[in-house]
């Protein structure tokens, strides 16, 4: 039996992966910010006789402080981690700066994934064939990283912030395997359009587009299949990426090794060093 940790595991793709793995007999810890959704997840686990193997950890992952609290909580509840699945995401049509001073999408979509991956690496390395599955947006050739304005203070749009986050996560994968050569496999998964909660605060125009996208998207049970597959059999390559189940070439600016090093250095300067 395996152990999985899933951020954003209280809804959408993350929750579907969590329930599928619980049903198979694995242990699953989900991290989410909403206690009602956490209770619903535990109730679903109880119904399938898996309550003892299900954990809900409440944290607002847009905050570095709360993400690190979640790391501590994960460490106290589970031992070796076979798979870390990164799903937490929340779209914002209007720009929000967290109390820690980071733009919300940057904090949630990028920084929390950086911290969860790196700070749970030792627990992952204790498993026989560990894998990080970062569910993001590889393979989309738009989205610009504004190196001198990562918080997108000027001309913010929700789409630009989201797409920048996707490009940052591509480089996070490249940087992770540069920094941590070893047993952990890092997989960037773009699931394609999947009908989920599309967590977010949308302006009216975007809300209409999202509703149309949800109706046209594939069901979540189908969307999670590529993720379940890499959790079952982590790839041989240290880093890999796929879009809608099709492998992607790790070439071009999205996977540039120098940009990945630059981003890693910049990120370690942005977030305070871990004290313990
Ligand atoms: N669905 C698609 O078509 C699609 C396509 C391409 C890529 N993706 C990527 O796949 C991943 C999962 O997407 P999804 O559609 O399954 O998402 P979703 O249904 O919108 O669920 C997002 C999850 O993130 C959690 N979350 C949001 N803000 C949070 C915060 N501040 N702290 C902690 N947890 C928070 C949500 O919990 P609450 O509900 O409690 O806030 C929820 O559990 C995302 O990274 C997304 O970008 C999705």
C-alpha cells in the first residue's frame, strides 16, 4: 500500500485522485483551505471504509507560513511519501496581494508548489519509487514570465497571472531535478480541459467562458487517468511532461535550464529560509 499527499485534494482533479487511491487501499493526506470540503472528503472516505487511511490538513496555500505549517502537519501524520500531487489553484480576475506581500496566484500556484516539493523531498526519498506530479499547464506555448515584475503589479490580468504561473511551474520541474538529482521523478501534467469546480473569482465575461468550458470538458474520472498512471508507474526519466495524456518534448524556452536555475535562485531569495 502506498502513501499520497495531494494539495488541492478537496475538489476537482485532486479530490478524484485522492478518492481513487483511497478506494484502492492507499493512505491519502489532502491539503485544502476549506474545512467543510475537508469534512466532506473524510465523510466520503468513511463511506468507503477508508477513514483510518484518510487525512485532511487545513491550510491556505497562498501563504508561505501556512504552506510550511502544512508541511509540518504532513510530516507528523505520514512517513515515507510515494507520491505528491500538486493541484491547488484559484483563479482571480482581480489582483490580490496576500498579507505576506505576494500576488495571490504567484503565491498559491507557484510558491506553494516550490515549498511542498522541496520541503517534503526527504519524506519522498524515503519511498522506493517516489514521484511528484505537478498538475499545471505544460505544452501551452503562451504565457510570459515577467522577471522584473513576478507579482504583475502593472497591467494585471487573471489570465496573464495564470499563464505566468504555468511557465513558472514548467521551470520549477526543470529546477527541481537540477537541485535534487536522486530517486524522485518529477512529472508535469497538463490534463487538458477537465470538468471541475474551476475554483476562482471570475468577472462576468470570464464566468461565462468558464461555464462554457466546463460543459465542453471531459469528466474528471477521465481527466485523472494520466495522473493515476504515473502514480502507479513513475517514469524512468527524472523529468517528464504530458498534455492530455500525450508526452511532450522537454525543449524550447519553457524548459530552459538557465532560466530554471535563475528562477530557483530568485525563489530562495524571495521566501525566508526554513528555520527548523
Ligand atoms: N480543470 C482543467 O480543465 C485544468 C486544465 C489544465 C490544468 N489544470 C490544472 O489542474 C490543477 C487542478 O485543477 P482543478 O480544475 O481540478 O481545480 P479545482 O476543481 O478548481 O480545485 C482546486 C483545488 O485547490 C484548492 N484551493 C484553492 N485555493 C486554495 C488555497 N488558497 N489554499 C489551499 N487550497 C486551495 C481548492 O479548494 P477550495 O475549493 O476549498 O478552495 C480545490 O481543492 C490546477 O493546477 C489547474 O491549473 C486544470
